[in-house]
C-alpha cells in the first residue's frame, strides 16, 4: 500500500516561516519613533509626572492659598479684614515665586516644552487606540477613554489658560482683563467674573471652563500616575494596583478640592477690595517692611 | 473579578424558540449582512448545538433557504479557544455559552458576530494567525533543541509552579485581544511586527521568562516587548483581564513584564 502525504503549500510569509522580528523593528532604516520607541514611551510617561504633575500640585497649592492662607497667615499687619488675609498670603506667594525663584523663565520654558512633548506624543499614541466602552463598559475601560478625552480637552484648556494669563491674549478674556503678577488676585478675580463689576454670564463661562479644565487635568494626572506604576512595573499584583489606586484617588481628590476651592475663592472675591490690599502690599514701604521681615 | 458577564441563571422555559441574529459574511473582503434564524432549543443547549441545528436546516426566519452558517470549533469544552465569537456584544466561547442562561424565555434573541479584530474567513469563522504569530514574536517556547541529550532540566519549585500554572492555561482564544482597545484589526501581515502584540503574548512571555530553561530566551523576548507594538502599547484599560475565560491575571503579567522591560532597558544602557 502506498501512503500519500498531502501537504498544503504554505504561503512564503506564513507566520512560522518568518524569523523573528526584532531585527526588522530596530533596523537602522526604521523611523525615529521606532528606533527610540522605548525611550520615547517612557519619557512620555515620566514627563507627565515630573515635571508636569509636580508643577500641577504646586500650582494648585499656590492658588488655593488664597483660601487656606486665611488660616496660615499671621494677624494681618496691613488690613484688618480676615477675609482679605488669604489674598495677602496669596500675594506674598506670587511675589515670592516671581522674585525669589531663580531662572523662572527657564523653568517656565522647560515646562512648556515638557507639556508640548507630552501632548504631541500623547496625541500620537492615543491615535493607536479604539474606543469600545459601549460593549465593554468596565470602569477601567472608561478610565482609559476618559484619560484620552481629558488629554485632548486638557491641552486646549492649558493653552487658553497660558495664552490669556501669561501671554496676554486679552481678546480671549471677557472684559479684556490683563492679568498682572502685582495684582494677581484681583485681576484673576476679574477674569473669572468677566469684569470688575458683578459676575457676568461670560465670566461664569470662563469659570466653568476653569472648573472643567482643572477637573479633567487632575483626573488625567491621578489616573496617569496609577497607570504609570503598572507601566514601569512598580505595582504588579492586582492587590497592589488596587491599593495604589486608592492612594491616587486620594491625591486626585485632594487636588480637585484645591482646584475647586481656588476657583470659588477668586470667583466670589470683590476685585476692588482685593486690589486695595494689593496696592497697599505693593507700596514701596510695605515691600521694604516685608524685606525686613526676612 | 468575573469573566464574561453572564445573566444570572433563571429557570428556562422548556420547548421554546430562540432567534439567532447572525452577522454573516460570504468570504474575505465581502460585505457583512445579518440573518435571523429561529431554533427550537432543547434543555441544556449551547450556541454550537444550535448552530448545528441551523446547519442541518439553514432556513432563515423569513423562510428563505440559505447557505449554512459557518463557524469554527474544536474541543467543545472551553479549552481550545477555536469557537470564540462575539455573543450579545461580548466576546466569549460559544461552546460553553448555555442558551438556558442567555435566552431563558420563548422568543428571546441571541446575536452572534465573528470577532472583529481578526479577518473573517467566513461567517463566524475568523483567521487567528496573527495571535499565533505574536506568540512566535516573543518566542513563547522553551529551547530544548540540540545535537545531544540535554539531560533533565532545572527543578521548578512548587511555589513557582503554583503561580505559573494559571498562566499556562491560556488557550489562545483571542478574547483578550477582541476586548482590548489597543489591539486593532490588521490585515497587512507586514504591519504585524510593529502592531500591539496583545495581552496573551505578554503573559506567555512572563510564563516562559519564569521557566528555568525558557529564561534563556528572556533577553530576546524583552527586546521585542520593549519595541514598537510591545508592552508599552498597552493602555491599561484592563478589559483583557475582565474577559479572559481562564481568569489569567493578565494585568499582573503586563505589570511584571513592564518591570522586566524597565530593568532590561537599564541593564542594556549600562552594558550596551
Ligand atoms: S489570555 Fe485568556 S483571553 Fe487571552 S488568549 Fe489566553 S485564554 Fe484567551
Ligand atoms: S490592559 Fe492593555 S492589553 Fe489589557 S485590554 Fe487594556 S490595553 Fe489591552
Ligand atoms: S470549541 Fe474549544 S473552546 Fe469552544
């Protein structure tokens, strides 16, 4: 009896006919992104935490000092009203940053660079995903989706925020307020209120944008911190991921609270009264007294 | 952690008719279309047994005689992964999908679709070659080929056996890939090596890296996993671990490989 073997002809590129792969992906003619894939991915992850996340914590701490400064500042030397003490504290914080922090402009430019790097790569990476929360409505999947949405909207907000308050694009500010560091609190209040008199609808819209922007960005940071711990292999077991999740939730909640309190504090502030305090604090005599304090 | 979300077991109406709404496709590149089939289901039916009934009598709900619906299956006991499809919108094995759970009442509807992340061969049958190709990318094997008898391998401790046994139960079904938002349909084979490798392969890399002999290939595996389409492409949606029918701790594997890749990169930086 004759046995006949029938072997189907496999296509030349059938998977087990191909040798693996790494040689192809790291070939010198591969693109820049492919050659430095790992480095760029991890720098993207790291840049979200240092410097951007650290700055965000610091920024929210400074801004919310307009509220918690009421508790922290000593009996005011310049004004009797306790409600104004927070703004005094905030004024001093801003003054300290702008006069005592060395190479402020370099720090700022480095920060903008980091944000640009993080967001451009972020757009690029986000484009590799596809949303399927309709079918797989798990909490983790929603966070995955929100991480991308908050990235897109967050960068829009950051641009608006920096352009209007830092680069002076006042045509984007209802009421046309020009933010100034010497009158940081009163001008910020005017930006959020839509002018120097009462709160306008346009002002409320700006405040709402700030509320959403801060909320989304804090979520993006807290969730990104949580996923970064998985990406880098710090939290491995499901239990450790859950525990670190609680920690990130706590941090995020605290930061959101700081952000919301800041917005509320400046929204309800009376710009005229705050400006009086700032003018007093900024007078040559007050500055001299302050310098003597040190 | 639950695997595929299942409706709680209710008492099923005996002798009921269930409608199967099936997404069909006549061949690669052909358009998809839906057809309804009404099946009288006996007690303890599963999706495959109903598909067999449809194959025996391929008449649609509208009374039209059509070509039988094609599907893939093997073991019929949820260990081979061949019968994986999207049932009522979620991916799972069809052989272990009990009709009494999914359609307990007369007139209930069950939708069947082929997986969307693999090219359709026909109807519910997809080509999972890329899944196996990705296992080859990370050399998911223990190298024992040689010109002489290599003798007995190193010992495994019971403790490491216990942690790694569950990883070895992967049946290459593709559920984790179907549910993953970072794993997309890619029909161009030339793109496979730079596209996301998937949770199953990452988990197998962890398994074989932990194997005393398999660890010989660890640097090769980590080189691939730190590159384009490697573990960094995971977006941590963690759908994979939710849908894996074998309850493999895929997200732990992803984190573990994340750590291995981090250390590998550091050691490469200093040792060249
Ligand atoms: S890891 Fe789970 S879901 Fe993925 S292929 Fe293996 S058994 Fe299927
Ligand atoms: S955790 Fe990663 S591999 Fe798993 S579903 Fe999410 S993106 Fe895909
Ligand atoms: S036929 Fe093997 S898993 Fe369903």
